[in-house]
C-alpha cells in the first residue's frame, strides 16, 4: 500500500474557551483553557491515519518541550515521523479562541514551520514520487508549496491543497493542483487576487458554479468548496457538480473540521472510492470531529464514521417510510 504524504505544519494549539469573541481592546474572562497537538499538516495526517491509511509526515519542529509532545501525538496515531526534523527555531504554535457555538478564531505563529524550504523536499523525493496522494496547506513557506506542486505534477501524484491560512495563490501553484479545498473566506480571497471580486456569501450575487469555474480556469483540476453548515460543493474534471449537504450534529469545536475533511477525502480517494463517495466520507469525518474538543483528539476512527453514515441512512429511510405509511392511510 502506498503512503499518503502530508507536507505541512505542526503546531501546539493553545485554546481558550469563551462565551463570545472579544471586541478590539477588550479584556474578556474565559471559561476554560487547554492545549492540544495541532497544525494543519499534522491534523490532516492524523485524520487520515486514524481512518486506517498509511501516512508519512514531512515537517519541522523546534528543540523544545512542545516538539516532543507533537511528535508523540503523531506517533500515537501511527503517522511516520521519520521525515519530521528538528531546527533551531521555536516549535509552531496557534492561539485559538472557541466560543459557545463552537466557532473559532485562530492566530498562527509559524516558528519552525517556516524552516521547511524547497530544498528539503529533494531529500524525500522517493517518498513523494511513490505517494498515493500528497496533501499540503499554507502554514509553511509558499515557495515550498509551489515546489511540492511541481513534484506532484511531474510524477502524476494527486495533489490536494488546503489554501489556508487564506492568501493569494500564484498561477504556477494553481495549475498543478488536483483538488483545491477552500472555505468561503479562502475562496473570496483567491478570487479577489485573480481579479474577480466574489461577493459575500458565495451564493446569490456570486453563484457557487461561477466561483468554482473561476478557480478551474486557473488550471486547478477539481474544487471542493467548504461551505460550513451548508455542506460542500464539488465541481471539476473528475466529479459531477454537486452540493453535498452536511451531516447534522451538535458542534462543540469546529477548529479542525476542514483538516478532518481533507484527511478524510485523501483516505477515500486512496482507497479507490469515486471522488463523490470519498467526499461524502470526508463530510462524515468532519462531522464527527466537530462533536468534541481539540484538533487531533477529535479525529474519528473509520468505525465512528461508518456509524454516523449508517445512522444518517437509517434516519432518512425512517422519514421516507413514515411518509409512505401516511399516504397509505389516506
């Protein structure tokens, strides 16, 4: 079995739970505090590994106490960390506020993640060449992500890019992306950078299909637009256009929902699922993840994902059956 390779960030998440987000200049008393292993790269690696995929992580950590904690969390999830090297910078951190609705605001301090440079990828060329899929995010230097896209294109490896944190993307990166997975904010920023103001939100004044088509026109092969509580929108060369509704769950912490979705999608397509089926599995992975606190601790097993999907099918069937019996009594 080929490995999924995740090239990206490792952060320690410092999470404050608050009743609401503070206003500018306001001091707010929090409800609780916790630390969790995180970083978009590490989160996606754990998400895929916990589902049963073989996963290798390429990244950088500092020489401090945070580093040991983050490496152990990856090892506990059976992620191969042999390509995660120490550097003489502080380990990356993220300061996260989570309100009572489960919504969050995040500030990322790259630290050691900024030391992952394009030349480092050359040391892992055999791993990348033989990958089942390559996942990347934007918490490492942009030039490294661009080089990674070139490597993926050269060897025909599916390249899944989560364009977060939101920023403009260079054309030389976009044309090598197999699956681009922005949320609404990220989509607007990318489109604005391309000269296409997108409006707010991504419907009505700027329809989803128009937004997706603008992205596809850059050379991106497929897009998965993450729409939060509205689900996801699929469009591209390898998938029929479709709005896929979310699973209905009670959200506790949405911090790593996007990472859960990307890890789940990579798991699905590398298991041979058609993209739409892999996307549905990914939605279930994300849904389970928001029902509990923390980034990596929230990532579900494949058994938990299957249970949610079975429950959703049974609920839909029950509603349909109840309606049919009403008709029979009339």
